[in-house]
């Protein structure tokens, strides 16, 4: 071949080994409008060194460049071979048609795939028009990207001067994949660590143990606090006795953080209150006759107060003494049979009693409701409580009767005129609910309430004290009471409801809806009720799991809530035979289902077990946009040994990836007749994330 031959471009185009030369040529072509042919980072180093002859080697070139220079001097043409970025008259000659330059760059195959390849990240086709590029911003972005690549190459050349460019590229690639794999490994390791199981004590029947969530080790993940009972190891059954304790478990690994041995069984665990002298979280361990405050991080005793016949958990109150620390209220059962209930005030600062217990005679009979704190729209505080019925009394009146003094702050002296109009004649009580049907549940219609969180911090309790109230009475009637006047908004009747409903957003009206379960004749039905109107939004029937457990609602990224509940096999009316009973001796399999209102005809089966779950809670991992479902179960053991108590943590996002999809039949009231595709459903749930409500 002769130098300057007109056949040179054809031979170049025909050779696949010179495609990198085309890339270098295109770069140089775009620099002809006032840009130097020398890479920017390399030129800057030259400016910082003394003036040198034009052909001398710049400082900073590596050994491979020296070898390349010696090869250049022995070139058979006797001339210096062209390097990437050097001037070349073939590629740097002015062209009158810029589109040829553009096409030269855009049509260059990358990684063996053309720009219009179906396996590529995107297509260059602009809705039927020929391949091309958008001018202006895209040109500048491409040039900036090339400049960054050149600067990156110079940086790696300085860091690794003894390596060739190919070696440096290989090292950069391996480092990228190493970092990416490391990130995946860390995420996968965290998901594995968030899923654990631990046997802890003896089951002791199906009575749910005290359970609470709070971050006690400072890792920004809510840990698990649990009441535990276990038998001593004495070989003689008559000599065996129970040991009671409260245990804190790490939510990340399930390891025991601390154990606090108690003289009595722990009925309630509540965490949250802090003060300046005690920066660590404080947890209350409440037994039948003692309230013990412990350091949440270490489990060490801080203070305790002796009471008799404690009947409720502690209620967080506003500051009653002017010491800037919230105080507490608790209900106890008096020894005097002529009295029904005591309400006792406790200092949040010292743990001591404030005044004396306040006695009450209650006319109703049945389950103890409350006590609960409610703040009216006028800022007045009332305590709701009762036996079968629900009464209200001003917090100001309780404080005066306990201490004989007026409250320190004006806010505590406030009373709401609308509420005071409901007061009975010659009585301090305000009737909230009074009827022949006993109240089973009363709780605030507030997001995140329940799920055994049992927190005592002011922020968590703010919304719950100012909300409407949900009332379940006669075991089968569900009502919502307006917070401003305690009048019923709506009423819904159903078969007997055995567990407290869960509040979450099923529709998109911004008002919390209610999921609950009821069962009869071997069939359990799960229903979602519109919180605004009391109308049925969704329902499905299942084989009864013979399990009484509160459902859970978890806020998700789309804005609506995911609902968790336990059941057995769904009952599909399309089948000719439906099995609603379990043969004697056959283990009953219970399944954990996840329902999301975006796809109401689809359930995800997250887990299945023969264990009997007695209580559960939901913990959030905000950094991972995940949530853990904590369960405490009773697991049968061989021979005559007591059933083991199993504490288990399950990452919901990890469980969704392995979940089985269950499609509900036409008999289920789902509000939609459209059957979503499998890929569509799978894509939605795999991208689903969770957030704190």
C-alpha cells in the first residue's frame, strides 16, 4: 500500500481491528472547533513543568510508553507512529458534512451490540425517524463524558504507573464489580440477619406474653423486649418452680442483649420515657404488684414503685408537676370489695406516687376498658375507662382528688364545654358508652396504634390521643365515635369478633379503614370496612385456623397499607368440594397472608407453620425501607415436656421474594373483576417497600 493512496479509507473500513482508531478519530474531529488535540489532564501537567522540546516525552509517562517509543523509532516507514489523541491528517481534516462525523460516532457498535439491539439499554429510534442524535445538550453531555473518561484514565495512570492501559482497565472493571458485589453481599447479609429464630423459655399455654419494641442498643433498629417464664432444671417435678424474667433481643441478630430476673410474671413492657439525667431509653416492667423502671440499654434497675393488684399498663400523661417530664397513670384493683377501681398517678421523674390512689365505683360489669388518654379539640384532657361500659373523667379532677391541689399549668385546668354537657347530674362521670352489650375493645383510630409497640414517647402518642375512637361491643358490633362529641359515625354488624381490628389505608380517601376477622362453623372470614362510611370494601373466606391473633397494617411506598393476617386455606366457591375441617391427629397448617389493596384479588402467602402464634408485632427498618414481622409462638415438644416458646423475626421484603401467589375466587368480595397478569403482580410486589406510619 502506498502512502496517501485513495484506497486507504476502504481498507480501514474493511478491517475490524482498527475500530478503536475510528473512535479516536471521532474524538479529534469534535475538537477541531477551538479544542486542543491534547487531553485536558495531560495538557495541564505540561503547563506545570518547565518548557521542553516539542518531541520530548512529558513527565508522568509510564514504562510501557517508553517501550512504545522505542518501537516507534524502528517503524519501517521511519516515522513516529500515531498515538491516541495525536494529530492525524486523515481524521482531523475538515469535513464539509458534519452528519458523517455524527453517524461515525453514533453507529459504532458498543460491546458487540448495535444501538437498536433488543438487548441494549435503549433504542436510538425516534418514533419512526431514522437513527440520529439530538443536537446541543446531548453533544455537550457526550463530550463531558469523554473528558471525564480521560481524566479518570490519567488518575489511574498516576496511581499505577507500572501497569499498561489494558491492565488498568481490567483492574478498574474488577474494582467496580467487587464494590457492586460487596454492596449486594452487605444487603443480603442484612436480610439474612434480620431473619432469625430463637427458643426462649416455656410456652405456658396460649396466653400472649408481654411484648414491646424499642431501639435499646442504638443501631436505629427497634429491638424486641419480651416477658419470659421457664421451669427450673430440678429433676423432681414437685420441686420445680418457675423463673420469671424480661429479656431484650437484638432485632438484627436475635441475640440476648440483657435479662432482668423478676419476682413475678411480667404483664406489660413499655419503653420510651427519657430525661436529661438518663439519656438512655427507659423501660417499664409491670408486674402484679410492682412497676420497675430499668435502663433500656443495660437492663439495670433505676427505680421501682410498689402497688397492689395492678390491672393495666401505664398511660402517658402530660407534665402534671411542672418538671418538664411526662407523668404516668395506672389502674389497680382495690382490696375493698365495695370499690371497683383505683386510678394512681406516678411521677415520671422520680417514679413515686403523686398523692393517693383515686377510688371509683363503676356500675358496669365485664372487661376492663382502658384507661386511655384523650385530648379534645379545645385542648382539655380526659381519661376514658370502664368495666363493660366506658366512662370519661377530667384529668384535672383526678389530679385534684389525688393531691388536693390545683394543677400547676393552665392547660391541665381546661375543660371542654361540649364534653361537660354530657356529664351526669351530681357525678364526675361523662357517659361515653352505656348499654346492655359489653364493650370488648376500644382503641384510637390512629395509624400505627397497636401492633404491640407499647411505646411511651410523646410523639408516638400524640395522634392517638386526638383521634376518633373505634368501639367493638356485644362481640359483633363495630362503631366509630367522633372525637369532638363521642357520637357514633356509623355502625357495622358482623359475626363475633375475637381480636382487635387493625387500622390502615385500604382505599385512597385518606381515612383509615379497618381489617378484622370473625369465625363460625369452621369458616373464618376476613373483612375490610371503610373507615369513613362503615361499608364493606373487601372480604374473603378461609378454613378457620383456630387462632386468635390481632391483624396488622403496615404503610407501603404507594401510600396505601399492606395488611397481614393468619388463616388456613382460602375457600374457593368454584371448587365442588371445600375442605373446612381437619381430621383428628392431622396438624393444622396456619398461613400468614399479605393483602395489598392495589391487587385485592391476590394474596401473598408469606409463611406457613403448625406452630400456634400467640402474639406479634411489626418493626420498621427505615434505611432498608423494610419491615420485620415479629412473632411469638408455642411449638409442641416430644414426650411430656412443656411446649417451647419460639420468637421469630421475618423480613417482609425477603419473604415477598419467596412468597407464593394465591388468587381469590369470584366469591370473594374484592371490588374488582379484572384479573391482573402474573408478571404485573410479581413486578409490583418485588418493588414494594415499607415505611413507618
